[in-house]
């Protein structure tokens, strides 16, 4: 039998995952276990103020520690920063913070071939356990890079429980959106013969259903609810590792969000907020139960309308028309090729108002 190249499946996953109340206390033992004696902590000013002393208290005695505060995800700036860091003095990179510091740490770790330790302080999107890094390129356009998944993921639920609710609701948006990203991926398998590992799609589906099936608990932000949200993010990260791309977790709803970022820079909402609204539109286009997705977002306290992400119906419709032009990856938007008028109707019917 002749094997074609797409039948090959090869991927990396995190070695150690620790999720729980007070999990951050496990860091010294875990870091020693992976042979990391000197740690570069990548964080931002806010999180350093909040958690820096605790991390220093935990690690300073037996580890060599360095701190870098980042305020941007602009790739050329990070490439300059990468050159300035004395890498020979560090064994691993620890990303401590919300979305951005973790992404930046993942990028710096990948560039310097050091193990990456992901310590998210909120779950505002699905990146904390994934190999994907979201940056801005030279012209400020969003850039998604496939790097290396974290060697270690430590999520302290006590810390995450103190994250602003808006960030966690945004995380719900990014995770429930796997309903439509998987629908897009399956469409591409059916209609374009795209080869996507089935296991990666099952993982992404499981991530979405963990949130959907448990939305009462998740949106009351109990410890169990938060753990379910974190576990869903972990499954989504694994889905992307298995697929070798963001494909299972990023479809038309993400293209809509990227188009919003591109057309209305500095406006719009958080990533997961935009993606959630995009998922309502995509679910409608796929003939799925879009009202259910809207209901999930509402319960989590995430925006369910375009005005909730700071846009008018006309502006959102323009983004919907622009979305499929941003990437060739086949989705329902590529299939339908919506014109301005159709886009307006779709946006008004689904996310134009609360109803
Ligand atoms: Zn996302």
C-alpha cells in the first residue's frame, strides 16, 4: 500500500498539566522536574505588580530568575527584544499573565528553542495551551504563527477566579465558537477534500460542548465552572497541536473577528467577544442552532450583538464581506460569497439586536 504524505500524523503535546486551587505552588517542583534551574518570567506591568512578589517568593531561593515586562505583541519589537535577552543564562521561559504575556513568552521560547511554561492568570481565549501565537506584523496586521506547545501548563484556579469577569466571558466566546470552526473544517473536508485529523476535530468539539453543556456552572464562575472552562481551553490547545494548525479552532467566526480588527483598529471588543458574535452569524449560515450560541454568550455575560462589540450593523456587515478575503482557508463564508446586502440582512437578523 502506498502511503501519501497527508496520512502522517505527528504532533507534540504538553508534558505536564497542573490545574487546581493553589497550583502555582507546584511550580518549584515542576520546574526542577523539567531541569529548569534559571527561569525568564515574561509578564506585563499589571500582573507583575499583582503576582510578581508571590512568584519571586516561591522561586527566588532555588532558581535564578529574570523578569521581562511586555506591553506589545508587535513582532518586529519582539524580535528586537529577543536579540537583547542573554539566552545562555536561561533554561526556560515562563509566561505569566492574560493572553498577551503568554503569547509573547511562547513566541520568545520558540525562537530561542527553550521550554515554555504557561501560567495563565485568566482564560480570555484558547491560547494558553496551544502552539499558536497571535502577533501583529510590521503593518499592524494580525499574524498567527504555529510554534511549539507549552512544555508545562499550570493554571491556578484561585488566581483565575480573580480575573475580571469580562475576560472570562470572552474565553467562553472563544470556546463556544469551536461549534462553528469545526463546522467550517468539516465543510472543507467534505467539499474541498482538506485533510484534517479527525481526532483534532473531536477535541475541538469536546472543548465547545464542555462549555455549552455546563454553562450554568461555568457562568456562575464556581471553582468547578472555572475548571471546566480551563479544561475546555486545554482541549482546544491540544486540538491545534494535533492538527498542526489552528484549523479545528479557527473558522469563519475568527475571520469575522480578524476583519473587525483590520477594518476598525482600536475599536471592537476583546478577541473572544468578537469571535462569539461571529460564531452566532456563522452558526446561522451553517444552518445550526445560532440562538443557542447566543443564549450561551448571554448567560456568560459576553456580548451577543454587534453594538456589544462597538459596531453598527453596517460596519459589522462590511467586516463579514471582507472576512473571507483575509485567508484562503475554506469556510462557509467562502462557499456563500455574501454580497453587501445579504451580509446586512444576516447581521441584522442574528446579532443586530438582543432578540
Ligand atoms: Zn480564538
